[in-house]
């Protein structure tokens, strides 16, 4: 019974025993947790944005390269049609 009374009085707060740092510690840890979560969300969004920008730039470079190759192929095909040697016809 004595242990129970000491335990319950140790867990209660009174004006004489209250300390500011221990009372604010709970709120500070909650704010730190919220700040860590917000920081993690911001970092994740920055990483996702960088990956998206990299993919868009990479795809646009591939598109430009493929368009240049198609134009080059078209020019080579046209040049082949225009500059064909005339076949020698034998009589």
C-alpha cells in the first residue's frame, strides 16, 4: 500500500514540484517530430521534382536526336534518288 501511495504521488504534479523544462519537454518533442516530418516531406518532394525534371530533359534529348536522325535519313534517301547514276543501256 505504501508503494502505491508513493507511486501515485510521484506521478502527480503540484505547483511546488513543477519544473518548466520537464513540463515543456512533451510539447518540444511533438514540435520536433512535426518538424522532422515536414522536413522529410520537403526533401522527398525535392527529390521527386529532380527525378521528374531529369526524365523530361532526357526524353526531350532523345526526341531531338531521333528527329535529327529521321531528317538525316530522309535527306540521304532523297539524295540517293536524285543522284542515281544513269544505267548504261546496251543496244
